[in-house]
């Protein structure tokens, strides 16, 4: 550590003048009117303060007035850049000895200023003063643009850049700009791959401490943010904020191409690829590209043959979680998607979308004119005209026009019956057969006679019933003939 500041040694001439004048004051034994005589030490302090106030030294660089020559010399270091005080621990240099003294506490661990509210300690009294605003709620620094208040002036300065659009910290790798140097420092880890924050439970590493904190809640199962509408809990406050839009119906992110709105900005970003045709995620096995990374992940399982999700009702396995979620509706009977044309309900949104074309049937056969709701159904139908049956059973050599028809047929040989009735445990090899069977238990009769209004559980029963009306008509016709 360097020697004490040389300017702290007083000027001999100044000291001599002060002593002479001070002795005169002592002789007068200065007494305040109506008050008690002051002590010598207090008299001396009062005298020196008044005497020095008369003197003024002006900085030639910035025009600031300084009361003492010594203070002026110290002030000049700001302009010259002189830093005469060096830390013997780390080699850092400082302009003032007081600053060095405070710095040394970093090495000694000393924090002399303590908060009487929470016990937290600080290096500087100014740091303690700022901290106390956490307890008092004081926010003395206000934005003149939007009225937002802050506990620290530095926070206000950063906030003001939002209004000015200033982002002074720039990444030299990709050119992205940031409001804060700390944000740039964190961003640079994207390029370096640095992940300094590690989980002590599973070893997973993160580039930001906040991400580690959120991750740790997976181990503790803590989800501190709760929805007051439905009780669902979340790891992050931002997740709760987004979730609340489900209840309010708010979709703040809008597509400027088609006007479609979204809950999240990430959903809008993904949607825009529909318009741009961008497919940034490519399979390294076959080269197929996808607009979403999740779709690529599902696709990769076709190559690995991996089906990690299993139905606990029938054992059927699936590539991804959303497939098993849809499949479970077969067992529960849930059909949340309803047609607004005819009221028919469906297991999935895609099935409803397919059904809606039933009302339009846009695809027509060029040979017989029959119309179909699906292009695929038209292609299958056209095989009846061409005689093409490219799917063959290797057990009995029976041929089929569709792969699905072959798959259903093969269950006859394997004895597989994956569809189980939830009422009586009877099993079926086709979901349609299960659906028809369950009407015995539910009493559902969806097939209605348009002649007399009688309803039936099975289409075959309705067809049989219709013959009654067909037989009645000739007799009615005979009765109308003239006698």
C-alpha cells in the first residue's frame, strides 16, 4: 500500500497565520450572546471553519471552487488520471486513499455497515442507504416519460434507454445490442457455449443463474405461482402470466399476413413460417425439413423406431405425448371437438377438420362422378375402377386397396384385439366395432327412420326396418286404384 497523501502535511505559513489569529480569539475568550462560553476545541473548530470558508481555490479545468489547496490537488487527479494509491493484494490503482481503504475491505471481508432490518452487511454507508429502500419501499427516482419510479438512479438511467431506444452494448460476434453490459455478458455465452451454473442434483449446466434456480424447482417440486381461476401452479411468474390469457381470452400477438392471433410471441414466430415457407430444422438421416424443432424430434423417432409413450389401457405405443393424449380419448369416450354443421363430435381437431369436408365433398371421381370429402378417399375409390390392390396379406394372400385395410385384416391372423370395452371388458379388433358395441350399454340409437321416426343402434337394423315401409307402399298403391 502507498504512503499517505503528501498534501495532508499542512503548509507551515498557513499554520503560523492560523496560530496567531487563534491566540487573539483565545484572549477575547469568545462567548455567544446569551449562551455559555465555548470550549477551546469548539472555539478553534468554529474559527477554522469560518477562516477557510473565506478562501477559495478554483480548478482551471472545470471551474469548480475548492475550499483548500490540498483538496484542489486531490481534485486535479480526476483530470490528470493520476492514481497514486496501489493495492498490495491485487495491484489495482486508486485516485484517493479513502477509495483504496474501502477496496481493501474486499480482501479482508470486512463489511462495517449493517442493516438493522435484516442484518445484511455492506462495504459502504451509501450501499446501506440504498438497500434500506428495499424495506421502506422508497423510490425517489422517477421517469419523466412514463412516471415509473426506481430506488436507484442507475436503474432510472437504464430505464430511460427504453424510451430513447439506446442500446449501447453490442455483441462483436453477431451485432446484437443490449441495454446493460450484464445482458451482453450473458448473451456472449451463446457464442462461447459457457454454462457456469451447475445443478448439484443432476449435474445439468446453465448459462444463467436464473435458469438454474428455475431448474432446481423440478427437484424440489416447488411451483410457487398459482392461478386463482383454476388452481394450476407454475414454476415461473411469466408462465402464470401467459396462462391467465387462457381465462381472459387475450391473444396479444397478431400475424400481419392473415390476422391470426396467438397467446405467445414464440407461437407467432413459428406461425409466420407458414407464410414464408421457412423450414429451418432438417433431418440428418433423410434430409426432410420441418418448420418446428418438435416436429423434427418426432420424425427422428421414425428412424430410431423409438416409441417411448405407452397406453396403460391397451399397451399401444406412440412416438410422442400428444399422440397418446388423443388415443386415450378412445378409452374415455371423450370427444371434445364438435361440428357446427351437424353436431357430430370427434376425438381430435384433425378428425373434425376432415369431417367438415363431408358437407362440401370437393373431390369427384372422373369415371363415375362420385364425390368424396378427402383426396385420399378419392384415390382409394379410383382403385375400384383400375383394379389395383397393392397391399397383400402374406398369411392368406388376400389383397387390399389400402394399408389400413391390410392392417385390420392381419388382426384376424394374430388374434390382436386392441380395443377394449370400458363397460364389460369385451375386446375388438377394430375401433368401429367397439363404438358400435358400446351402444348396447349406452342405449344410443343414432340411426333414425325418415318414414316413421323410429331409431336404431345399428345401421343394419335400420336397413332391415326400411323394408317394412317398402312392402307397405305397393299395398297402399293397390288400395288407391278404382274398384
